[in-house]
C-alpha cells in the first residue's frame, strides 16, 4: 500500500532562482537559502504533495504530471511552451502568506486538471 500512496502524490517542483553560469559556491548558497522554505512548503501542502526543488539546468525534461513553481526572475529564461503545468511565484518564498498563496494556486491547478 505504501507504493500506491506514494504514486498518488502530486509532484511539485520549485525551480531554484539561479542561472547556468552560476558558480558552485553561489549554487550552494542558493540551496542553503531555499532548503528551509522548500521544507516549509512541503508542510503547508501536506501529505498529498511531494515538494522538491532543483536548478533549471538540472531538469532535462518537464514532466506533464508535475506542477512547476517558477520564480519571477526566471520569467524570460524559461520556454513556457515546454511546461504544461506552471505557476509563477515570487522569487522570495519565505513568508507564510506567500506559501499559503502558492498552496492555494497549486490546489486550483491540480483540481482544474481533473475536470
């Protein structure tokens, strides 16, 4: 039963705000800055969601069953036609109010897909 529960979780991927030319040190800094907010996002979203984060250049293919959270600063960097489910979010996701707004948008996007 554990595998079927895991399979039913809605995948959510937060694309970390960085560029391909970022130095390894700056990427580590970004990872350390966003580790806690991504963990808090998982808590806000609950057990029906699997929240992860990654850098844009590490994503080889955008999955149709994953909701991608794209920071505003990457608006002109990403080809939106490649991503079927996406939500633009503020680059700073640290506040409770921002996390709650994102959670609501993800829930709406997930429900609209089922109809």
